[in-house]
C-alpha cells in the first residue's frame, strides 16, 4: 500500500488535482489528473484538424508531467499507461467528467463541466490506467441536486451564443462552437463562453 500512497503523492506534486476511480466499463484503476488551464498554460489550445496532434496545449504543458509519473510508477514495479492520446480520450471513452466526479474531484455544473471549489470549470483532465495498488478517492455524486455552486446561477446557460445549453445538459453537441472533433470542422472555433462566465473558483474571465 505504501507504493500506492507514494504514487498519489508524486502525482500531487506534478498535477493540480489528483483522483483515483475505477473505470465502470473495464474495472481498471484509473488515475485522474487535472491541470488548470490558464493564459500561461493554455490547455485549451487545439491545433487545426490534420495537424500531427490537435492537442497542442496538452503536448506542451502536460506531456512531461505524464511521462514523469508513468516513469515513477514503472520504477516501483507497476504498469501504467495513458488512456487515449496524451491521456485525453478524444473519442469519449472513458468519460472523464464521470470519472472525475466519481473520484470526488468536483461536481457537475449547469454547463455540464466538472466544477471544482478552487479551480471552477478550468480543470482539464487526463487519465492513466495502472495496476498500482491505489485507494479510490471518491465517492463523488454526479448529480445536480448535490451541486451547491449552480443553485442560484444561470450565467453559462445565458451566455451560450448558440443556445444549446440547458441546465446540466448540452442538447446539441454538433453546434458547440468549441467543437474539437477532427474532420467535422476544418477550422477550430474555440468558444468557451460557458467556462469564462462561471463565477466559481479563483480564475475569472481573462
Ligand atoms: C466529445 C467531447 C466534447 C464535444 C461534445 C460534448 C458533450 N457533452 O457531448 C464538444 C466538442 C461539443 C465538447 C465541448 C467542450 N468540451 Co469537451 N469533451 C469531449 C470528450 C472528448 C468526450 C465527452 C463525451 O463523450 N460526452 C458524451 C456525453 C453524452 O456525455 P456527458 O456530457 O457526460 O453526458 C452524460 C451525462 O451527463 C448524462 N446526462 C447528460 N445529460 C443529462 C440530462 C439528464 C437529465 C440526466 C439525468 C443525465 C444526463 O448522460 C450522458 C451519458 O452518460 C471529453 C473527454 C472525455 N473522454 O471524457 C471532453 C471534455 C468533457 N471536454 C472538456 C471541455 C473543457 C470542453 C469545452 C469547454 C471546450 C474546451 N475548451 O476544451 C467545451 C464545453 C462544452 C460544454 N458545455 O460541455 C473537458 C471538461 C473538463 C471539465 N472541467 O469538466 C473534457 C473532460 C476534456 C478534458 N480532457 O478535460 N467536448
Ligand atoms: S463552448 Fe460555447 S457553444 Fe459550446 S456550450 Fe459552451 S458557450 Fe455554448
Ligand atoms: S456559470 Fe453558474 S450555473 Fe453555470 S456552471 Fe458556473 S456556477 Fe453553475
């Protein structure tokens, strides 16, 4: 168990937020790692489709930390691998918002994102699958009833320029101006209005 605690401590020295959960579809132990996206560390920087990786921000600001953690776990005799490119499963599985909430990292907000008490909606997540003996950090509850932040607020719903946000629900993902799906759009139009207006956390609108 000691190596499990050391792994989590090492992860906490590298990332802003660390959680441990079980992937419900595979039962694998998953380390869920969160970094705050800021103007200096812009994880929301996506390259145009067709570029080697569209995850330009993750390649610049997360890769070294991920490599360091995987190396550390390997040195302790356990397997560890990134899930998806740079730990970001672009095709949707596993669902990082569900895992983050299951690991107790935050609550789902009306903008559907995971809201953290200190970092608001600015955490960007990546995941490592491992056989290291890690204790789950949850439970968290993926339920609006349990979310204290959104009770008297509608900012994100009102700010969406294409009107596709209902409380806790994105009704038309194809119309989201933050669409990052390769091939669906030739240009990436980053919007993020439902993030920028959120009053929760330290980082306010730039
Ligand atoms: C595909 C995707 C998108 C698509 C579609 C999003 C969607 N909601 O469907 C598009 C391109 C539109 C998008 C946009 C954005 N995304 Co995005 N996206 C993803 C990705 C790759 C998969 C998500 C997915 O498949 N969703 C499918 C839907 C169906 O799942 P869901 O939204 O969780 O909904 C489930 C539940 O909420 C529930 N549910 C939904 N509605 C309702 C309603 C009721 C009544 C009930 C009971 C249940 C319920 O059922 C659903 C099925 O399980 C994840 C990474 C990952 N692998 O998880 C990042 C991810 C979710 N995105 C992220 C971000 C930051 C964004 C953007 C801000 C853009 C950006 N800067 O990157 C915008 C925000 C838009 C918004 N308000 O959600 C972050 C979220 C971080 C956080 N703090 O929560 C993630 C985790 C990426 C990361 N590496 O950090 N995204
Ligand atoms: S990113 Fe923009 S378009 Fe997409 S849901 Fe948020 S406010 Fe709406
Ligand atoms: S803007 Fe308001 S309603 Fe939307 S997620 Fe943030 S606190 Fe919740």
